[in-house]
């Protein structure tokens, strides 16, 4: 609200999520204050907390060195860290974040009209966004982008389930 992080929540059941504000504050990539002299009154940023593969491997190496149990995969480890009751434990986990969309927005006169411009605007406000994205047209463009991501998949520093397509014009 007014450029300051006031609350963070999981998506929960789609209507009601868990308050994870204190844990989210431990993720250095998430701005506690937006880079803007005139931020929106309310800006609900939606995104994904994840763990990079190299960070996951280093975390498991530390766990082994301490004689503690290792974690099964980066996705479950990140989700579990966000939902920890103790923010100190969440702070010890190497979490990353990508912003990918919006929920509630109030009083943002310069709100972008397209999803691509929105991601650029979120990056300008201080949020990390995935650089593996393109604006394409038509089925052939979608298929070509899918092929490019498939070729990159194993070299990405994080796990993905696949490609997400979005209509670029937010009004649509």
C-alpha cells in the first residue's frame, strides 16, 4: 500500500491464503518499498517463490554437513520455507521470487495496458521478473516459443513445469 509491503499471502484455496508476510520479508529480491515516487495506492503483486537448483544443492550439502535430513526437491522446499512458522528458518533458505501478474490495483494512473509492459513496469518498481518471455502472435508464434523454452529447459537455473501463455492485452 502506497509503495510499502504490508502483507503477503499464499494462494491457499484460491479465496483465502495463509499470511506469510514475515517470511516473505526475508527474501531479499522482494522489495519492502517500491522504486517509485508515485506508487499506486494499492498494488497486489502475484508471483512465485522458488529455489534455484544451485541454491538447492548447496542447501542440501549444508544439511548433510550438519547431519540433518536433506530435502527432496526445490519446489517443495521453497513452499515449505514460505509456510514456516518461524521467519528465522525461512531466512536461512535461499529463496528467490518472480513477479508474474496482478490482483487488486487502486490508483495507478500509468498502469500498463499489456502484460509484457506490466512485467517491465514491475521490474522498474523493483520486482524480479523472468527474462525468458516473449510477446508472439498466433499459433506458430506460440509453438516456436514453446520449442525455444523446451531447448533451454535443462539449462535454466530453476525447475519449470512448462510454458505459460497469457493474452497480452490486459483488457482482454
